[in-house]
């Protein structure tokens, strides 16, 4: 993992108690790298998604359309039936895992991102936009947030190395 991606992992676990940060940071890094490898997506893009989504373990964020987003990568509940089938578990178990398990959340996010990346013909930024929404009118603002996350990582890297 690049130094700037490691910085993003540190940012992502910043809300954890200080004693838990190194352990959780190492776990998060391992989860992201493993999920990215399995689903053939760039780990750096996964870090950007994590920064933009800004979720936490155990978190469910309600959306205006009645769905909710789960965990650190804010995986939308509309994906749960497909995730449950893919994992071979009941939907309620998939929801619990995506919401409460760091590696399961990263794996689900990488699977969704990889699906969107392939459906966009390998266009990285279209895959990032589609991770957020299939609606083009909602994608531009999300891409702006993703670009700011990349800039934050680059700025942070300049001051840490």
C-alpha cells in the first residue's frame, strides 16, 4: 500500500480510541488490500471511496429514498440481496456483516466497485461515480468529493515524507 493510502487508513480510523488505532489501522489496511486483490480493483481507489463515504462500523445512515448505507464504506442496502446470494448467507446475516464487520464491509464495497468498474468498461472515475449512484445527476458532486479526497491524500503525503 502506498504511503498516501496508509495515511488515508490512518484518517479513516481516527475516530477510534488512540490505543486501538494501530490495530484497527492494520486490520483496515489488510481488509482493503485483500478485498481489492480479490475483486481486481485499485486499493488506492478503495481508500478514496472510504474517505468520501466516511462511515463507521455499526453505522446505518438513512437515505432520502428510504434505503440505508451501512458501515465504513456506506454500502447501500439495495445491494444486500445480491451480496447475500454471492456470499451464500441469509440477507439478515449479510446486513449484519456489512454493517458490523470491517473486512466484510470492505469486501462488499470492492465487489460493488468492481462490478461498476467492469460495467463502465474499466473507466475508473465512472466506476467511482457509479459506486455512489447510477443516476448521472448525482454522480458529479460525488466525483468532486473523490477528487478532493485524492488532493487531501497528496497534500498529506507531501508533509509526511
